[in-house]
C-alpha cells in the first residue's frame, strides 16, 4: 500500500525535531517502516542549499532569491527521498515542508502568488497526508531556543531564529490561519505543554487519522 506523508510545522522552539524522533521511534517499534527527514535539507543537494539559507549567506540576494532556493531544495528532496520512500510504502515524517515557505516567505514580503507558484512546481502534487502544527507561544519558543546548545552547523541561532519577536508572532498567526482554512489536513497541537503531553496528543491525532493504516501494518 502507498506510504503516508506527515509534515511537522511550527515556530522556532516548537520542539518539532524531538516529536518527530519520538513518533518515528513509536511507529518503528510497532512494525512501521518510517523515515524522518527535514527541510531545508533531507537530500544531498538540498543539504547544500540548507547551509546557504540558514547561515544567512543568501540574505543579501533578497527574499525572492531565498524563496527560489527553498523551492529548489524541496524539489530535490522530493525527487530523491520523499517520493521514492512513499512509493515503497514507507511513512515519511518531515520537519517543515511547503507550509513553512508559505508562512516565512510571505511574511518576509514575497507575494503570496509567487510563493504558491514556487511550491506547486517544487512539490509536484506531493502534499502531506497530514500536517501536525505544533503551536508554541513565540516567547516560550524563543526561550527554549536560547537555552539549547548552538547547532553544529552554525556558531549560534540560525538566520530565522534571530528575527524580532513581532515577526515570530506574525508567523504564528499565519500558521493558525492556514490551519483554520485546512482543518482536514492540519491538526493543531498545543506546543506550550510538556514534551510528554505533546507526544501523547500527536499519537492520538495520528491514530485517529490513520486508524486503518495502523491496523493493517500492526501498530498498537
């Protein structure tokens, strides 16, 4: 049977990486063939673009150029990892996907139609079956970011974590507006809760949405 594609979205410090790992481990321990990946990145070509984007090296070229780079990285990611995995019946859990581009690039000033056109070209119809939006209060998320160790690939916060609090608040609202428009795909999870409670809520949401698939493949 075809694979399942779940994307994780949310602001900085939402805890997406932790929750993806927990869900991946839970699925794998119950017989599900699962791959965890991330954006920008996830494939060899996309990881090269990731370094350029998150280091801030592309910032001087403008927000439209950044949007194009994000789309290029996504296209490579889909072609080389996501699509083959789904074709093999695997579950794919992705840390950020097209919704992040819709929020971050639109908020930065790229026309919404330009952003959407880039996404449609890049994803080529490979939309997530489910999106888990971990909604975290910007103040809470940024406090978490300040406490964690610096990413290995950079010497401090990445290009987007250093934006203003008001910018983070606007992004949060854009994510929530998107969830209201697509409730059949996007499930909002309270990210201000403890990690264990977030994990529990995510598992319940996944069980509810994919009960038949989980039963068929043996997850309990």
